[in-house]
C-alpha cells in the first residue's frame, strides 16, 4: 500500500448458516388460513428455515462467523473488532455482540450492536468501513443474524407477517486492502425516516409501560411484530432504487456498470420492482428469498455468500447492495469485489 493512501475495506471471507429445519408453505397451511399459491404469488417464498427450541440468534451468528473465519483462512485471535446486526437479540440486553465474542472465544475486543433491522447489514458495513479506513481496526468480523420464528403470530391474525420471515445468519471478514487496486467498499449511504416507525415494528415491550410486561398486551398480540404491508411495499420500491442511484452518482458510475444487485430479500415482488426502477436486467439481480424467506439483517450476507461461493460474483465485479426496512431505514453500498 502506498504511504498516504486511505485503505479501502475489502471482504476477505464470507459465510452463512441457516438452521436445518425447513418450513414449507404447505406446513404453514396447516397452522393458518393461507395457501402456497397466495404466498408464492405475493412474495416468491416457497420455504424458510426455523430454529428448534433453545437455539438463539447468537448461536446462528456463531455458526455463520465460523464459516466466514474459515473462508478467510484466519486465526480468530487476530480479529480486532466485532459488529453484530440483528432485530431479534437473544435478550433485551445485552446485545448479541458480547455473546458471539464469548462463544467464539475472542479476546476482549469491542463488540458493537447495530439495530437497524432490514438495513442492519449495510448500516453495520458502513460503521465497520469507517473504522477500517480510519486505521482503527485491521480485521473486523461483521455478522448479521435473526431468529424471527419464535416470535411470529402463526394464527390467522398474524398471517401477513408470519409467512414472510425466516431464521438465518450471514457473516463477512473485513480488512484493509493491501494494495490500491480499486477493490473494496467504494461508499455506503444510510437513510432514515422515523415518522414511519409504527408502520413496521414490534410495539411491545416498551419502556413507556410500567410495568413493561402486562397480561393484556399478550392477549392483544402486541408483542408480535406488525406491519402495514402496502405502505412498506410502496416505500421499499421507491427508497431502494433511490439509495442505489445516490451511490452510483457519488462514484461517477451508472447502472450499466453494476454487475450484480443484491437487494434485501424482503419480498421477490419488491426485488423485481427495484430492478425495474433501476432499469437493471433481472439476470443481474441476486435472489434467494424462495428458499429462505425474509431473514431481515441476515438476508444480504446470506445472498452474498451464496453468490460468491457459487462463482457468480467474481473478483473485480461491481456489486450494489441495497436494503429497506423497519424505521423506516434504508441504505446502499457499492463494493468492487
Ligand atoms: C404483505 C404483502 C405480501 C401483502 O400483499 P398485498 O397484495 O398488499 O395484500 P393485502 O395486504 O392487500 O392483502 C390482501 C388480502 O390477503 C390477505 N392475506 C394477508 N396475508 C395472507 C396470507 N398469508 N395468506 C392468505 N391471505 C393473506 C389479507 O388479509 C387481505 O385479505 P382481505 O382482502 O380479505 O382483507 C405485501 O403488502 C408486501 O409484500 N408488503 C411488504 C412486506 C415486506 O417486505 N415486509 C418486510 C419489509 S423489510
């Protein structure tokens, strides 16, 4: 690396893990008034993975992290910072970062928890990228993980949400680029609009309630996540393309320069609308929601790992990431692989 060059952040390892139990649309038909046809037509989802009892988000995160560490071929003791993104932590507090740190037997490194829901991976990537470019850390484990299935309403009341979400984890190892060859994270772009917080949220538990846990809230199902699906759909289709355009503009690039688009796997219809909005050919859009459902923060790193390991993303390719979700928050990143 040249002396005064600001290093770029490169991904030196990827990994993902999903729990072994597959839940098909037919399995869900037995629990609620829904159909395989409705789910596939509205979301593109055929199946998702659910944890079995006793497995927490940090457990999935640890498995994905081990795979990313092995892929990078590094000694875990050399990881000097950890960033963990989830909306479904094992506990209300502390976050999953410290649990992952302990389970992986890492040193007493810093463990940052990111709470930006579906945008969590890109928000976390942005934070990690700043640390690497500033020279603060040299090897960061970034992991995003979710266990949604233990707190979804599988009755008819919750069918709009519970058919969409799945459990899983994805991880990357981030390091400074050893040479100025144009590879790495080109830029990240983060946005929010909290006026829509209640359009996609888990209202309870809330620190506003004293006591926080009250029996009527359980009866009313207010501990389950809720969403105004139409509004989420419309905003997601608008905000993700906007954020990608912001990234292209910042880097003096056009959509034709992009080799792969990895949208947050919220819903395949949304991914198709994002592609249409950006005028990018569908063949360039990486999609795996059919097998995993929406795994929130984990969806982008899971898709990334599959695409890299499957040989679809190659060295030198330009990869655009974009996400939208609860907050609302949305984000994009451009990475020269
Ligand atoms: C949830 C979503 C698939 C619903 O699709 P939609 O075309 O908007 O459907 P609607 O909400 O208008 O619901 C249509 C009907 O299907 C019903 N329905 C909802 N969930 C259902 C299910 N799982 N099975 C069968 N019917 C269902 C609704 O009750 C409604 O019935 P009604 O007309 O009798 O009231 C869609 O709004 C969406 O994708 N939103 C974004 C979701 C998302 O990605 N969230 C995560 C963001 S990160």
